[in-house]
């Protein structure tokens, strides 16, 4: 899908993106980032650190928010900024949902842009991430 | 329980420190790794040389930066936030200088985790041979002492 920047208004909701990042996706992230904290892929190590099990890396959730914004934006523009504030851990393999809405539509530096406010919601319906994004339309 | 600031001059002296500059190139392989990681599939259609690429590619290019020495002041650490910022779209095939920098250190008294220190680091992507930043990936880590954490509530 793609949005129409000419008619876009504040309050428009993005389609929810539900994913369940599994161990395979977490290991792909670790390999790409060359970052291997054991609590991301080793349940015993995670429990030894007081966690209930392995958790989804925070930077992976940044990319998942990027994906939710991209899938809404389509070819109408590009993503200038995405920011995530991590509130609580998400367990590997558990469903999480990215939800969001348009907070502001404006002109800046000769371009039409929109600010988006987003959340990642866990299966207990608690926000695990607060996120913000800026998109620029073509 | 920490009641005095641990943000000493020695710790503050790390603010602004940079690692050596590295060099990265936006390649189909880097985009493939990022796309499969975040989207679970290759990026379609694959950008040709010189065409814009999605910002996620910076995640696969950050590894070309050299490591940054981070002071270890407190026993526990936690990721607080991440951010990608872009001044323009990156393009397939372009070369970028990458450099890590410790942008800021701040402290907080009280709260769910008790006394804590916040370390904001950035990896900047610049046009080679210039100081023109085209993208920035940043993160904030919190150091704290779990023995002093009160528990409950959200960390702001």
C-alpha cells in the first residue's frame, strides 16, 4: 500500500504489524551486527542473568519499527528518522505488534514531511517500546 | 546506594572521544543481510548501482566502524534507546566513512534503577574526505547497580 501525502492528516493510523521474532531472526541480527551477548540466543545464560528466557535485541526492534513504517509508506516517500525507547524486554518467539499514527504533517526545507508516533505492544497488551519516526514524501 | 555523583572529571573526559575512521561501501550483500534480518526476505526490487537504498542498510555497515572505549563505572547495563537519522537517502555502491563517537554522558539520581549513568554513543556515516554527515546511528546505554534498583514502574 502507499499513502497519499496530499490528503494525509494527523490521526491517521498505520496498519498494525504483528511479528514474532524467533531465535533464527535474532541470530541473523547478531551475525549482521557482529554482536553476541549470550542472553540473546542462550536461554540458560539469559536465566542466569535473571531473565525469563532469551530476549529480542533492542536494535532489532528498531528495524521492526522501520519495517512497519516502510510497509505503510510504500513508494510515497522515504524514512528520515526512526527512534525507539525501550520500556521492557520482549521474549523471543512471542508476538509483538507495532501500532502507530500520524502525529503531524508539515512542510520543512521545501519538503512535505510527517511525524509518526508508534508503540510496540506485547502479548499482555503492554507497550514494550515507544517509537517515533519522520518520513519525507517524494 | 550511590548518593554522590560518579560522573567525575575522569569519566567526563571520555565525552567526545572518537574511534578511528573506517570505510564502508553500500553493497547488495549489506542490503541483503539487513533486509533478511528485518524484513525476512531480500529487498525487492533490488536497487541498481546509484539508486536509493533503504536506511536499514546502516545496520549492516556499522560493523565497519572501529570500537569505542566505553568507561565501565557501574556493574549493570541496559539499552535505553536506539535511533537512525538520515540527511539524505543512501545510494547503492557509494562509499562512506564510518566513525564511532561517545556523544554524551549524563546521570540521574533516583527512579526505578536508583542512581544511573547514561552513555550516548553514535556512529556517523560521512561522505569520504569531508565532515558532511549523511546518516547517524545512535544508542543510549544506562549503567546502574541492580542491588540499588527499586523495581516496578517504567524507566523514562
